[in-house]
C-alpha cells in the first residue's frame, strides 16, 4: 500500500489497463472488474477531493504488507455500537477504498505500454540464455576431452619433477642434520687436542647451519645442544687461559686468543686474564707457604688449610724462612714472567697487524676499526695490570716479611733475606718501573729493628775484643786489601745477579743496556733467584782463597786467641817472609847491606804488609757487613753509616785511651793534640762512651734509653805491659795499635766515594764532617802516643844534671866538647838499637820512626836549651863551647837518623846566638821569639847582658818578658 500510495502521488491517475499491467502479482489487492472500472470512470472526477480522501487514510494502512485491516477496524469499535455511526464510518471507508481503487486503476493504465515493451525484452533474453546454455554445454564437453587427452599427463610429469627436487633438497638437509648431530664427537676430540679456535669455528658453523634448518622439529633440540657445547668450550677456554698465568706458552696462548677473537670476546678475555693472574698470585704464595708450614709442623693437628695467608706466615720457622722466601720469589717470578711474555706477545701481534694492513673496503674497514678498539683496550688493560700485579706481589711478600721477627737472625741469613728482597725490588723496577715502596717500607722496618740489636751486640763484642786484645801483629799478605775479604765481594760485582736496585742506579751510566736485563736474561729459562743462591755458594767457597793467607796454619793464626802472652816464633816469621816475597831471612843479610840501608828503615826483615790486629780485621769485616746491608737497602743508609762511624769512633777512642792519654801533654808545650783531635775525642766521649758504668760521671747522663746507645769505656788488657824500658815502653804494641788505626782510616778513605753514593743528599754533610773531623785525625794520634815513648826512652834529667856541672865562664876556647854530649849520643844509640830490636817483631813504618826521632830530638834540643838557661855565668868562650857541643851533637846525630832537617835545630842555635845580642836587639828578640819560656829569656838578660847594661835597662827587659808571659797565664 505504501508503494502504491507513493506511486500514485508521483504519477497521478492512469488508465485501468496500464494500472493493471503494472501491478505485481504479489500485491494483496483485488483487481477491479471491467464493470467496476467503467463505474469508476463514469463517476465524476474531482482530483483535489480525491486526493483529500486518500490523505485522510490512516498511516497504519501504509505500514507494511502484513497489516491486518479487518483486525484493526474491529479493535477500533467502541464497546457500545451505534448503527448510524457504523454506517457512516462504513461509507467513509468505502469512499476511501473507491478513491484508492481509482487511483490504482489510473496508474495501471498509465504503465501498460512500458509493461508490454519490457515483456518483449524478457522474451528475447530468454531466447539468448537458451542459446548460451547450448554453447556452454558444447564447451564443457570439449574441455573434458582436452583434459583427458593432454593436461593430466603433462602436468603430472611437472608435479613429479617438482616433488623430486623437493625430496632431493630434503635428503641434503637430512644429511646435513645427520652431520650436525655427529659434530659433538668431533668437538670433543678438538677440545682434547686443545684446538680451541677450530672447535669454536666448527661450533659456530654448526649453529649457522642449524638456524637454516630451524623449521625442522629435531633442529631445536640440536640448537640448544650446540649452545651448551659452546658454553662448555668457553669454560674450557677459561681454564686454558688460566694456565698461561704460571707457564706461558706462545702456541697455547695464540690458540686461546684466536678462540676468543672468534667468539668476539677479546676484551672479556683480557678481564678474565687479569682475574686469573690475581688468583694465581694468591694460590701460588699460599701453597708455597702452606707446604713449608705443614712440613715444619709435622703431625700437628692445626688446620693450616683454613688459615688466612697472613696468619699462615707467622707459623714459618727460622730454619725454613729463607728457603720458603726463595721459593716464594721463584714462584712469583714465574707469574710475573708469564705476564711479561703476555705483554710481549700482544706487542708483537700489534706490530704484525700494523705492518700487514692494506687498503680495505667499507666492511673490512669497519671490522678493522673494531680490532683497533680491541687492541687499544687490551693495551691499556695490560699496562694498568702491571702496577696491579706488582702491588699484589708486594702485599703478599710484605705479609711474609712482617710475619716473622728477624731480630735474632744470623747476619749472613739476614743479608740473604735482604738480597732476595733486593732482587725482587729490581724485578719490580724492570717489571713496571715501580720503586717498590711497600717492600721498601716493610724491609726497612725489619732492618732497623734487626740492625739496632745487631749493632748494639757488635759494639759490645768490639769492646770485648779491645779489652782482650794484646795488640800483636796479624800476619797478612803484603798485597792485602779489603776487596779480598768476603764481606766486600759485593763491591766488585756490578753485573752479578745480586745487584740491588740502588747499585743499579749507581752504575746506570748505560741505562739502555740495563733495562729489562733480568727479563731478557731469563726470558726462556732459568730463574734469577736460583742464580742468587748459586752465587752465594760460590762466594762462600772463595772466601778462604781471598782472605790473603798463605797456608792453613797462617789462616788459623788470624783467628787464634791473642790473649796468649807467647809471641809468634821467629822462625815462623822468617818462613812467612820467605813465602810472601821470596826474600832471604834476616840472618843472611850482610852487615854491609844493613849499613847501606837507611838508618831509620827498621823493615829489613819485614814485608810491607799492612799493620793490623785481629780486632782491626774484625772491624773491617763489620764495616763490610754494614755496607752490604746499606747497599741492599738504601733507605736505612744513614742509620748504617752512623753505626759505621761509631765503630771507627770507638776504635779510635780505645787506642787513644790505651796508649795516648797522659797529663804531661799540656806541660810539654809541643801542641801534641790538635784542637781538631781534642774536639773529636770529646765528641766521642759525650755521644758514645757510657761513663756512668765506671762511676766517672754518675748522674750526668740522661735516662736509661740514652745509655742503651752508649758503650762503656774499654780497659787495656793486663797482658799488655807499657812500663818496661826494655821494650821501649810497649812500643811494639803502640805501633800495632796506632798503625792499625791509621790503616783502618785509610780503608775508610777508600770507601768514602762508595759511602757518599749511598748517603741521602740531606745527610751528606754528616758523612763529610765524619771524614774531615774524625777519619783524618787518625794519623794525628801518632804524636801523643809516640811522644810518651820518646819522653821515657832517653834520660833527659841526667843530661840536665850533667850540664849543670859544666863550667861555662872559661877564658880560653876549647877544642873538646863536653861529656854530656857523648852521654846523650850514647842514649840515642841505645834508643836506635832498641828500635831495631822492636822492628824484628813489628815493622816500624818510616812515618813512625820519623815521629819517634822527631820527638826524641825535639825533647833533647829543648833539654839543651833548658840546660843553657840554667847557666849562672857564661863567657864568650863558654858560648863558643855551647856551639861546639851542639855541633858535635848534630854531627853524630845525623849519622844515626835520616830525618832532615833536624827538628828544633834553629831553636837551639838561635838561643845560643842570642848571647851575642845588644840591648836593643835583645828587646826585639824577646818580642819575636815567644817560643822560649820566661825563665829562658830572663836568663839571656841576666847572664848575657848583665855585665853590659845597667839595672834600669835590665828591669825594662825583664818587664817586657813579663808582659809577654802574662797573656799565657
């Protein structure tokens, strides 16, 4: 209805035929009959009224085709029906139906031509469709024939060929999978052969192949298995890398590095390598120390395995300390050598890669850049690792050093420890340029502790030696020198394995040749610490041959007890001389030969061997030992040199105390002790000698701590007799003591340059002062020591008494000298003879004989002047007699000694000539010659000028003498 309504609204009314033709057979409208159509047509037509009727139709009638109009109208009826209303409503519905029917009829009639035309087209289309059906039937029949005859056969061949190709590829894949599954056997073989690069290369290729066939279900399991295998290879590779830390092998390390390069883990490998080196150091030192601790502990139940390394070091015994230290250093050397060779390998690889780098494409250039980054990382890591590795080594050795108290070590053992540590410090210096502060500090602590105890014991020992020393000559070779002693061997071994870093610095005139000397020398084999032990054994074997003794008997004589009062037999001495020089013994020397020699040479029966005692030799050995310690450990050089100076100081003080101390020095007026020597002796006494121990200065010194640094003053052995005139008051012992001190000073002088190089720059003034104020004063002790002999050897008092009995106011010139001159000369001859007797036992060097003669002559001349000054009356002839006596004395004296000029000759001659001076000249003489005493000058005035000048003039001259003497008082 809705369609009809809309159509009617658009088209307007048409003929009933057209309307009928347009109606669909599905419409629920009754088609009006011809009569009805005619009636409708005959009814008057009012389009507007008709349209109003249509518009009054309820909308519900146009809703849909399933609308039930009857039901709708019945539902609208009211409860109470009214016939009239019903009829009116019925008429209304009829009018509406009539209007709608008329409108539909009009539309049908209007569309009838179009309907006819469209029906003709449908008929033509039906005909065409029938023809097309026939054509399709024929085509299908022809296609069926073609399919059976050609397509099925040809395409079947193509399908079979494709299937064949697929199966061939599948077979190849299956074979590859089978090979992949069997690679684990080959990988195991390659790992056993340590072919890590090949194993990794194979594993990576297998993984690549497995990723190609990942669409197969069996491959997923194989892929995980290959990943596990690769991880296993990496683990074994890490173990192989750790092996290079102790024993570096070029081919082995090359394989490992190539393997890591294939994995792309070069940087990770370097990190792992440093961890392994750190672990290797810890494990190595722990196992070495643990082995010695368990060996020495025996069956002890102590669980050393669970101890910390530092605690373990405290259980090392004294006997096993040095072997354990040596093995420790050997093991650490192997680790550091492996690191050194590792660096060397990488440097060589860098050089080779740099020289073999041609032009590259972009991909190769990118890969090259990555390699450069890796090489740079490896280089920095290795350089940084040097210091880290050495620091670990130092800390491990430090813990070992400080774990034991070394204060009770034997000296040689302690020197071995210092030498080993010194060698280790040299290794460190060559390894990474380190000054080894950690090692130096730890060994310095031990050394200072050890050295204080050692030096204190040596000073006490030296005191004991000096108090038991009989000052007998120690027979040594004529060419003896300290370099022959075992303790000074180190000074001649500038290239020996035991050279210390400090010595290396001293002898670094060619640093390029010294660089990496140890790592170059022991690069392939050997160990510097093994060479150290062998070298020490060689030194020990060479000691007896280098000590300067000709036979076992003579060697024993050096160490024999010199407390014995029996001298060495004369025959032995003669044999000794023969062995040394081949000279004929003294008894075969003719008198003419003796006379032809210099009169002051008392060495005819002696070689020019150094004069020294067993104690001197002991001091020299101690100095050598101290220098060894100082040479090896430079930081305590000043402490050692200070102690060395104390050894010399104590020896010098002992010689002075034993043989040179005498109250007659001051009264002699000869200036026997210089101000420098006196200052030195006072300094030694204040700083080194413990005077409280002998009760000489109780309460003067500080607390007991100061006294620990001091030594009691030594006492001369009772076996040494210095009061016997027959031995010239112990001249032999005095010569041995004094000249041994001079010899000791000479040795110190020869060591000065070496000590100076060892001394810290800030402390060098101490060393210079020690040499200038102490060592150089050794020879000055000759004067006071030998003066005592000279003062007692000749009876000067007897000469004064004889001179007092001579009459000097004679009136005629005498041709004969006085008797006192002959007596004095006889005393000198006796003195000369005694010197000869002493020289048969001890060689008297020329400087000693000269000092003795000088003292004696000087004392004799001063005695002459004193005798002349005692004269009460004297004439000119008496003065001539004085000159005659003195000339006679000089003439005879010159035959006894070669000393020239005669000492104090002018002292006597000037005094005698002063007898002839006038008053004015005498006054000038008094002012210019203050060396004469007041008494001697007064005698000149009273005796010589007394008869020529008046009393006033004499008083004036005596007053001048008194003015000169007043400042002295």
